[in-house]
């Protein structure tokens, strides 16, 4: 079990690098697709610090949990055989 958690933690660290890029790109797409933001109003400005912090947290949690579940599932299949 320790190797599964270590692998999940390593993938979580990778998610901390990938997550902010994905979240920030998604925010740009959402803001660009909103017609009210094209006029340059102040309500549509990006708060970089908050978006990147959310991206780091979401990236770590998502990658960690998915890798942990996959590892546990894989170990369960190996134990059955």
C-alpha cells in the first residue's frame, strides 16, 4: 500500500504543475466566450493568484485521487488472480 501512496503522491506533484495551466487556460476560454467581457469591463479581470492557487490544489487532489484509486483497483485485480 505504501508504494501506491508514494506513486499517487508523485502524480499529485505532477498535477500541481499541470493543474494551473489547465485551470488558467479554461478561465481564458470562459472569459473569451463571454460577450460581456470583450468590452474590457473591470468585472472580467483575472485574479492570477487565486486562479493559480486553485489550479495547484485541484491539480494535486485530482491526480492524487485518480492514481490512488487506480492503484488500489489494480492491486485488487492482481489479488484475485
